């Protein structure tokens, strides 16, 4: 079925190209990692060390655990062969004869879908020895995780793939030099690898023509929260945020005709922005769905595209309570190697809980700010920062709401925390 | 970390963070050990097919007389185990640990007892401690028995925004237990978990490998009733 629609044509084309030429096309396309950091993929590939006689590996990051993100699941569930074709093409470009797809443990049924697709690819001679007579051998396997967000961090993922606890490694050495079993390794997100297929098909320059500026191509956005049409949307980068939220083509506006309060635009780790800053930049320009436009203004007035987990909150949402769910999440998921992250996430969770329970003081808000500010830049992996940023942004933009919790603990009980399940009406 | 995690004390983030403003640390000491979870300490060595001694026996000599039970994968699962190990290069068989623990959990009553973990260690030719430290790190591995139907309700942002708290409260009432507990008849265990990648179809919960999405209280009732009538165990794999 996939082949009937032109599937595996890119693979045929790629096998006729020189591996370096494929890397060149990916560089030209301007493709940036879709896993969250947005690092240029072609550049990452060109860093891969190639010592004689040492195997290289491609590892696909399908851990997808960033709250608000569910696009990789959708892609793998609906078009598993797109990922597999991307894996073969990318592996050919990198000279990797073995690749692994590391998928989060809860996606067991997706694992089954991928395994079936891989079997089909073997049967069709698209995997295994001498693929399509090219002389290139490649084996692709799926590895299952077991419920740990930190295993999405690339070095923790490699540890986990080696059968260990998911403790991130100190960098350098980077995976491109010492990765899986100390061999040179490239780790890429599912969506990144899938994007290699159209790039080869249409050529890097044509792909770079899609999108806006340095945000080339299309991006899958996982939209959730108080919108009329939650789901996964493929957008051309550069769509205005306002259009994305309100047009019927995408989110279809806010539920129950409510007003928009705030948006977390790129997964739980990125700073939350209030309505006026998510729709327009501080300079009054319309905000666009692109790496640059969402980042405009730095963290003072901007945010990040991140993994594309777009969580929308309506006017009645308690920002403090929402933040509590994030803080609890990061405390739960910290691997515990670095004191600022291990202890800081616990402190943040408890302070926010105290404020929520109406037992906080104004000093607690300052303490919370203080704790978050002492994490960034002092940890082995970016989870520490990912935990601190949402806290900082919530206080920066919604300090009045925190103060209300500590000064009017009785009054705040009237504020609705969430929707009632059935009637989708205020609780 | 799951609520019922007996390894809570050796888990990273709770170390020493007792001195907190407000609510007490989650990491209260629990007097649980591997030994407390099981009454038997001998397993079969897969290759030599003879009983091997668990290192735990040294710590708990009084348990030595406890029943011995042969722990062995079914032939079918064992073939799958062999195939899984072959995915990795020579000498890298430890990489198969996570998939094997999933298989073990599915085959041996939904949780990992010390003898089961020792058995997995023997299959991969690694030390039991290498298995315990991994099993205690990942939240999908249960280190205590769980009910036949394991209900995990997501309570992170997107699900919370759409009423996850209502779902949890409703289930607590319906099952007569608090989250983290198992019903006395051993049928249901209720847990809350962090984002499971279904935020667009929130609120959601998971039973075994099955996602239940766009939940309403009526849907939850129907699902619980269906499981109430079932004899089998929910399975991840
Ligand atoms: C705590 C943490 C969690 C992460 N989780 C994921 C994830 O679930 N999926 C993913 O693709 N990348 C995740 N990343 C990013 C990866 O470390 C890595 O940058 C990415 O897989 C690289 O692929 P890309 O260049 O294709 O984006 C995470 C990073 C951190 C620090
Ligand atoms: S920052 Fe947190 S998650 Fe990352 S290595 Fe340190 S303790 Fe572990
Ligand atoms: S927040 Fe519940 S599945 Fe993502």
C-alpha cells in the first residue's frame, strides 16, 4: 500500500547517490531536529566520526514523553513505512549497517505495528543483505523502553539501549564520537528521520523553499487542551499562531466560546506565554509558528517551538495548578544524578503544592523563583533547565495569580481548576 | 516512580530531601526489601538447568527453608528471548534486559519478584544487582504484586485540563480504594501516571497495553464493569 503511493522511491534514488551527497542534500534542506532542540540535522550528521573498522549506528528517538507531545505516535501508527524508509536512507548516508528505534514502553501497540512493517520490509528485500542489489546491508530493530521520560535525552537513551538505568552521560564525548557501545552514533527524532524521505525525493533546495527563513519544511504540531479540535496537524512553518488557534483548518478556536488565557507552545519544558504575547511579539508583530518567531524576545517575552506540543488554556484555567502538574512531572522524572535537579525539582513541587493548598506566603514565591534560578546551567543534562523554565515563566507572566493564592486562599477556591469531564462546564 | 514502589528509598530524587517547606518529602522510609516481596530464593540457571543461589539468600538466611519454585519461561517466550538477544552484537546481550523484563512481567503475574529478576539475570549472564537497579529505575516495572487489572490514569497537564482529577476521584469511589492501592479481591490496582502521549484525546487512562481515550465517567464505568467480569490479567505485551 505504502509503495503504491510512491513509497520507497526515495530509497531507490538514495541508493544510487553517494552517501556524502545525501548528507549534502540534508544540509541544503535546512532541516532542523524535530525532537526539541532544533539542531541542524545535516550538521549533526557531518560530525559523525568514521574511524576504520568501527561500526556506526543510527538510533531513532521514539521515546516521546514530553507532556503535550504525541506526534511521533501518530506518525508511526499511521505510516510506519515512512519511518523505516527514512531509517534505511539515513543509515545509508551515515554508513550504518544497524539501526535501532527506541520507543517508549507505553506504546506497545505501536511497537507491534513497527515490527510488522519491518517484517514486510525484509520480505520485500528493503532490509537485510544487499538491499535492492546495491550492496548495502542494513538491519533495523525496535527496542522498547519502560516508562522513563529521561530516556528521551539522547545519552540516557543510549544507556537504556545498553540495558542500564537511564542516567544521562557527561558530554563530551558526544554520541557522534562515542555513542552506543562507545561507537559513533547519530540520534534523531522520528519526525526528523521521516523528513529525510521527502528531502531526497524533492531535493534539498526544494525542501528549503517550504517554510519561512531558517525554519524550513513542515512540522507536526500536537495540539491539546481547551480547543475545539485537538489533534496532530502538519503545518508549513510560518503559519501565524492566531490562525493556528482560531482557524477551522487547525484547532478551531477555544472551547465553549471562552477566551484564550495562555499557551505552552512547544511541550511542557518551554516557557508558558499569556495571550497577548503568544499572539503577538513584544514589538507587536504577529507571532508565527517558527523557531525564530516563537523565540523572539528570548525568555523575557518569547518561548520556543520545542517538540511542537501545543497546550492551550482558556480564561478560567489556574496557571498555578497547571504548573504544579509540570513540577510534579519533573520531580518524578529526574534521574537524580545532579543535586540541583534532584533536590530542586522536589523543592519546586512542594512549594507550589503549599501555595496551591493556600498555606503559602509571599516569601514562598520568592523562594520558588530562587530555587528555579539555581538549576539552569548546573546540571549534566537539560532536564534541570526543562524543569526550571516553566516555573520561571509562570512567575514572570502570572505573578499576580500566585499572590492571589497566598493572600486570598479562601477566595481562590472559587476559581475553577479544570473542566468537569462530562458536561465540559465550569466545575 | 510509582506509588507502590518498594525501591522508593533507593530512588534518586528522594535522597535526603526531607527538609522541605510545607509537605513532607515523598521519600519516607519503607521497610521493604526484595526479600519481603517473595518467599522463595532459588531459581533455575537457564543453561545448566540447575538451581542457582541468589545473593539475597545470604542476607535472609532464615528464609532458606521457604518453598522453592522453578521459574522458567514457556518455550514460546524462551524462543522470543533468544531472538531478542540476537538483535545485539556479541557480548552486548545485556541490551536485551528491558524487553526481557517486560516479557517476565507479562509471564509471571504482572510483577517482578526477586527470583524472577534473578532468573532474567541468569539468562543474560549478568549479576542480579544489574537487573534490580534497572527494574527499580523504570516506572513500568512493578516490584510488588498488582491487581489483575492495572488502571493507570494520566494526570499531567493536558489530561488535567480536561478533567483527569474527576476520573481519578470517580474510580476511587467506584473501586473503594485510593490511588496507589489494590482492591482486596486483587482484581484492580489504581494508579496515576505522567503523560502517556495521548494528550490530544484527553482525558485518558491505560489498562495493560490498551489506551482508553476521550474518557467520560460513563465510559469509565463501562470499562471497569467489563474488566470486573473478566478473569484474565491485563498485559503490556
Ligand atoms: C529531558 C529530555 C527529554 C527528551 N525527550 C525527547 C524525546 O522524547 N524525543 C526526542 O526525539 N527527543 C527528546 N529529547 C531531545 C534529544 O536529547 C535529542 O536532542 C534528539 O533526540 C535529537 O534528535 P533531533 O536532532 O532529530 O531532534 C529530549 C531531551 C531532553 C533533555
Ligand atoms: S539534570 Fe536531572 S535528569 Fe539530567 S542528569 Fe542531572 S539529575 Fe539527571
Ligand atoms: S497529558 Fe495525559 S496523555 Fe499527555
